């Protein structure tokens, strides 16, 4: 999805198994190549299908570095609220060039940056 595209209403949970093997990885790699980007940065929980997609696609993205920015929830509860909140705040901090190793969300959740490609 591109930044200018609207997000429609949906109820479907994202699952890689709902798609033909390799299709989404190819699409992500092709979009990155077509847009001539050098870095793909995904903000999501470590164990989600979204994170798995980025990890899988990283291998086929030539000349592109891929990164996961993921909330570190070790020892915390409330992930269904805290993870999306921390991801959104981390995106804003990233765009403001304020996302560093000391950054915390408004509720004290740190993020970890994992290079995957």
C-alpha cells in the first residue's frame, strides 16, 4: 500500500497462507524496485505475518536493505493495545528523525530495530 492510498474497512486477519507461495514476497520486492527505494522499514510486532513477509521478501530485494522496527514486549501484558500504539508512535519518531536506541513510546515501550536484508 502506498502512502496516498486509502485504507478500506476490512475484517480479514492477514495470513501468508491465504496467498500463493511467494506471490507477496515478489510483489513487495517488485514495488520496492519500481519505486527505486534503497530501504524498506516495516513497523510491526516481531511474530506477525507482516514481519514474516518482510523477512521472506528481504532475500529477493536486490540492493535494498530491509528493517523491522518492533516493539519489545518482554514481560509486559496488553500487547494488542501497546504494540499498535508503539508502532504508530515509532513511525512518527522515525519520520521526525527522533527514533534512536533510547526511544520509548508514551507508555514506556521500547522498540528494537532488526536488519533483515
